[in-house]
């Protein structure tokens, strides 16, 4: 990915400019002046999310993301690591075993394809940009390998099936459109987008859901609608 730079460039970011930073997730989340796809999806779906309590499924998903995208294959997460500050969340032994089981399944999936993706691709890289109206945005794709953007999604049981049957992927097509838009500021090449869906309960089903052309068109339409709703509900103006 071209355009890698440092955080100091953010202060000088101008309309139609983009900065790419390999920063910690905590830094990315702290830059609230830049609007994320989560902000857009929340406004679009009119959801009221508590900032005080993170849903259990989101906690397990965050731990799984870090384990497979940031740690080496040989890293063996155990309760001692968790208690010693590896994460500020707490999980029980059953949840830990499920996470480790899903990780092992993913490492072996499709002749270790995911392992090769992580080795060769760009992972956990933050993209910040300003559009031609001067609005500030941010995105953090889980993985970019060649022309394919991968977003890792975790589920519990039948939730994965419901997600894949949803025409707008439970509103996450907004995220797909947002990520693809961010990459237009970095490269002229066309990108594809796929959700890599992992069930965190046995038998740890894995499904790669690559969007087709019609779904990409829908993602762009939903993104445009989400932006309109965001400015109306959050900013208080219509664009």
C-alpha cells in the first residue's frame, strides 16, 4: 500500500488528501474527529449504543481479531496472559477455548490461505482522509491483499447464517462502501471486498463472502444514504 506516512501529517491534511498510518487501535479509536463506518452505520440504523458496556459478542470478536491479526501463529493465549493485561476484557475458560478453536480452524482453512494473506498483505492499517468538502473520515481495514479487502466478522451459531442471508449484510455494506472509498484516495486500481465470516462456536464454520458487482453498487448507495443520515442526526445539517 502506497502513501505510508506518520501521524504528524494529519494536522496538515487538506481536502482530497489521505494519510495512512500503522498506528495502535487505541490511537485510531481516539481520533473521534474523523468519522468511521461504525459512526455512519449507527446513525443510519438509528441504533442507540451504550458506550459504558460493550456487548459480549463484540468483546470476543475483538479478542479474536487481535489474536489472529496481531499475534504470531505460535502465540498461545491463556488465562494468565489475560489476567496479566493482554486485554482489559475478561473471558472465561469456555470462551477462551472457543476462541482458540476458531483460530486453529482459521489457520488451517483453505490450505492455510489466511496465514499467507496475513504474511503478504497489509493488516490493521489506519486510513485518514478529507473529501472535497473537507469532511474528515477514517477507516481501518482488517486486511488488504492485492486487490482484495478483507473484513473479519465473528459470529455465534446461527448469527452467521442470518448475516449472509441479509441483503445489506446487517448494514455492514456501509462499511464495505466506506473502506472501498478510502482506497480510492490511495490507488487508481479497482478493489474487491469480502467478509471473512468465522463462527466462534464449534464446529467453527468459516465462509468467505466476496461481494459481487451489484452488491458493490448497493454498498455505495447505502454509504451515500448513511452519510446523509449522519449529517442530519449527528451534525444537524443536510448535505
